[in-house]
């Protein structure tokens, strides 16, 4: 009895904010856009709470769609997709906001890397090889500010 009272007191001070609700119209719009191939995924950043997220996962499974929750607490993001989803998505990780930086390379390093990449066999979608693409900069997480 005292434990329940203590938990109630602790929970009373928390402001969880309003919970969003998934309406039938909004759900039909999401499913329609995924079925029409206009989009492969829909990212929901609204606060649906645990019960709402479970309901969205169940509705997605009923429509034979994939869904996954990323993050915890207020940082939870729900993704509904027509393709399988990975277990982790750095682009949806709130802890990494503002910590990702691109690293530049000297011209000499770029030339050495280009030579190495040109010497490597590249697999295309047909498995035989394809056109080379320009390398994209890699994000680097810094532990300490400059």
C-alpha cells in the first residue's frame, strides 16, 4: 500500500505531455501511401505512448507492413514501412543530433583512396560489376568538443 502511494506521488510530478492518437483516416493515408509505392516508409515522431505504439505495430502487422520503434521515452520514433527495417537507425537516434561531423581528406589521400577503389572489383545489381559512384563522406562522432 505504501509502495503504491509512493509511486503515485512520483508519477504525479511528471509531465508526460498529451498523447497523440492514430485516427482511422490518418492510418488509411499512411497505408495508401505505402501501397501506392509513393513512399517506402513513414516516420511518426508524435508521442503515441506505449499502448499507442503497440496498437500501431498491430495495425501494421495486420496490413502486412513492417514497423519498428526507435529510441526510448520522449525520443521514441515509430517507423512503418513496406520493406524490412533494421534494428538501429543512426538517422533517428536523438543522442547523435549535433554530434555528427564530416571529415575532410587531403587531395593526396583522396587520390590514394581513388586508386585503391578503382583497383577493387565492384558488384552492381547484376552481380557482375557496375558504374563507380563517388565516395560519400563518413560521419565521425567526436567525444570531446574542440
